[in-house]
C-alpha cells in the first residue's frame, strides 16, 4: 500500500515542470535536510562530550597558559625577522 502511494507521488512529481519540481524540493527537502544536519550535529556534540578526554589527559597543543602564548609570539617574531633578512 505504501509502495503504491509512493509510486503515485513519484509519478506526480516527475510529471511536473522543472521549476515546480525545484520549488517543491526546496520547500520540502531543504528544511528536512537542515533538521537532519542539526540532529547529527547535536548527536556528535553529545558523543564527543561523553567520550571526551579523561580528566588526567594532556591539553591539546595551543590551549595552554598565557606563558605559552607569549612563547609562541616570540617564535613567530623570530620567524618574521629571519624571513626579512
């Protein structure tokens, strides 16, 4: 029964002019894809929080203290000086 209904819908859509097909897809499929993408984003966000790093793990590179930021600024200044010579 569902297969027959879907075949009828498919036949109806394929019989429409292209601009109407395009508008129908944009109105129905666009929001559906946005909702699915949002749901996937939320699921991955929750999974990454759940399976995130353990409390004793090292911090990722570039997320250290202000001293590390100062050292990085000095290194980049050295690189600029060496490139301009």
